[in-house]
C-alpha cells in the first residue's frame, strides 16, 4: 500500500490508534489526529517514518480545518479519511442533560461531518474515500438501556454517511459497522467505556443479558485493520456503502 495517504481521526487510543499504526506499517503515509498530543506522537513513531501527529478537536470547526489542511500539506494530498473519533456515555436516558447530548452529538455526528467537509476538496482531487466507524448498537441490535446518547448519535452518523453520498458521488463513503472490539495492546486498548459508572453498568447488565445484547466474542483488531486496508486501497473506485464487522450472526 505504498504512497496511500491516510488521515485517521481519533488515533490516540483504541481502534483508531490500531488502524493508524496498522495502516502505516502496511506502507501507508498516515496523519494521526486526536486531542492528546503525546499519545498521537508516540503512535506516529510506531506507524513509521512517513507518519506524523496533528492535534485536532473535532468539536471545533477551526481545529478540523487547520488539522486537515496541515495533513494535506504534509502528505501531499489525501486519499482516505478514517473517522474513529467517538465517545460513548453511559447514563439513564432521563438523566441525560442538554450539555451531554450536545457534547455527544458534537463529537460523534457534527465532528465527523466537519472533518469530511474539510477533507472534501482533497478527496475529490484524489478520487478518495471516507470510512465512518459506526456501531452494531445503532442498526443491528435492539437498543441498549443506558446507551441512548451513543446509539442515537451513531444512528444519526449512519444517515450522515448517506447524506454525504447523496451529494458527492465522486467520493467513496463507507459506513463501517463495528461489533465489540477490545482493540490492541497498551494505548491500543479501547477506552470507550473508561468513563462509565461501573455501578450503573452493573445495574444495567441484567437488562443487556435478558435482551441478548451481549456476546462472548470479540473482533480481532487485526481483522479490522485488514478490512480497512482493503477499503482504503479501493478509494472511490469500488462502491462499499456499508461494511459490517461483528462477532454476531445476522438477525
Ligand atoms: N471498541 C468497540 O468495541 C467499538 C464498537 C463499535 C464501534 N466503535 C467505534 O469505534 C470508534 C473508536 O472507539 P474505541 O473503542 O477505539 O474508543 P477510544 O479508545 O475511546 O477512542 C476514541 C478516540 O476518539 C478520540 N476523540 C474523542 N473525542 C474527540 C474529539 N473531540 N476530537 C478528536 N478526537 C476525539 C479520542 O482521542 P482524544 O481523547 O485524544 O481526543 C480517541 O482517540 C468510536 O467511534 C466507537 O464508537 C467501537
């Protein structure tokens, strides 16, 4: 995959970090974006000599434009953007206040669109693509009690992918539906549940079990890297509107 120029947004921890390092080690030049600068700097070193870190907060439009502009300049263009940035609040629905709803929408939906808008001219020029990391909880499973803001924003993200495709057929837009994935080693371990109130998780656990939401299987993050490697190489030349990688059987 030499000379493929990839931006990974949300590359400091978890799946985004594994994707950035994995794609870099497979020959891509990678720009790693996230808020925590020392984590993306470390990951960029692991990804290889053609990779580098750029701080970015997707909830800030100026930061999105500046980071994508710097990435395009340093990479000499952009062939693919992988949007892994996301947050997952665990809270009972009646306890979700306006600030929390706004923060989760700003990160999981608006941020994904701002990054895509900033990258659009570069992707049109290269015939490139964007992959958006969505979740089984938004489309393939019954609703998860306690995860309303997460699943609602991921469902909105699914529609966002369609909306981008409707207006820009010249760029590839893929909804990447992910099931449970622990990530990799060290900072590559998913931190999505790190902020959860584990007492509340314990209270909700029986409802998750009763609804058959839990699975004892996990996706191997290397399989995810392999799938995204293929998507990135397709660019806009192959239409892959949705790719689901989940340990579940179809329902
Ligand atoms: N792990 C799973 O089982 C699973 C399943 C389905 C879907 N997903 C999706 O996969 C994606 C990655 O999840 P993960 O498990 O790897 O979680 P994670 O370890 O918490 O990673 C989330 C990433 O998002 C970044 N991020 C959060 N807010 C940001 C902001 N305002 N600006 C820029 N970056 C921001 C974080 O970086 P900073 O905090 O440094 O900014 C971090 O790099 C998420 O979209 C998640 O919904 C994961």
